[in-house]
C-alpha cells in the first residue's frame, strides 16, 4: 500500500504531531522526531510520552525519537533507525522550525544562526541522508513545510529569510533529482491564528491571542495540522506521482504576497441598502 515509511521532523508536537497522526491513520509507518526541551520562542517540548501513549491506544505504527535536526549524527540515527525497522523509506516531511520575531537590528547573530540551522540546515541534512536511499529504490517524496513569510513579512527578518530559502531549496531539489523520481513539494499553512508551538511561543503561550483578527481559511476557520496532513498524505500518494516542484497553500494565499481578502461588509451594506 505505502511502499515504505515516512519520517517527520518536528513531528512530536503541534502541527507536526497532527501531521504524524494523519499519516499513520492513512496506513503509513511513521518515524517522528523532535526535541523534548522547548526551543527559543516555542512551547514545543515534553511531547513524546503523550504521543506514544496515543499511538499505542489507537494501534498506530509510530516510532518516536528525540533528535536534533541540525546535528548530522542525529539525522543519520533517525534515518538508520527507520531503515532498520521498516526497510524502506517512502518519504520525509521537513516540518521542524523555529521562528523568533525581530527585525535585522533586533536579531542577535546567534539567534539568526540557530534559525538558519533548524529551518534550512535541517531540511538540507534530511535530504542528504535520504536521497541516496530514494535513488536506490526507484524514487521517493520530500515535502517541505514553508510559510507565507517566505515572501517577506515585517518583524520576521530571520524567519522570513529561512522560509524563502525553503521555497528555493525545494525548487532546486525538484529539478536536481527529477530523473531519480524524487518528488519535492512545499506546503504552506496560511491565514494566521494557527495553534502551534511556534505561534504559542510568540504570544507567551496565550491561546486567546492567536485567533482574533486572523484571516483564517475559506473553510471559515483557521488551518490546523490535520489540514496540512491531508495535503501531505495526498502528495505522498500514488495519485500525486507526477507532481513535483509545486507549492500548495493550505489556507489563505493572501499570505503569499497578495492582498488580504476583505470581509464583505461594504458589499453586504449595498445589498441591504
């Protein structure tokens, strides 16, 4: 059915946790990994025991590991553990990210380096670790989780730079590994108000500050990890075997650089008037 396992970085908490569960519910064996210690500007942490208990109670095949996506040896351990347990790796989801706010002048160089390490070096190391395996087994699928900030947003100089890099990296890899039958695509959660370790960290853990004023999605609510998981599951499936080098916005494409949709207040007033 699946032809192998899927590895999800940052897959133990928040959006990543929901992506992990959605893929496992779809029948994929999943290896999810992350750090149990909260990172800068994030509440994500101490998540593995709870996810392990849920996976066991629901009979889902999920392997959970604590590992740092910026450390080459950790990435190698995750990949080798997955290969040893499942034999073949079908795909990877590069979801791990951190996103402290700040302009260039407000961002300490050490924080800049850490953002680039997690958000760009991490996907680079993951790809390097699995691409030879994909080529040897006739192909594979890489899904990178981007952000509308990749087109530039205020007060997000380092984060926006890293996510712009993800868009470029995805396109480059899609071209470079086209003839190895490796599909590389980007999904972008959009619309604001999303509950995740990163977004909660930016507001001091106060969930009430995430929803008000958010554009949300055309569904009339904010996007969540299951929405992302549904899209990723499709990209991993045989139905998407000809899809590579694409960007799929799961939410509101206004956050990819166009104007934010306005509520129909004026139009409704004209109708009522």
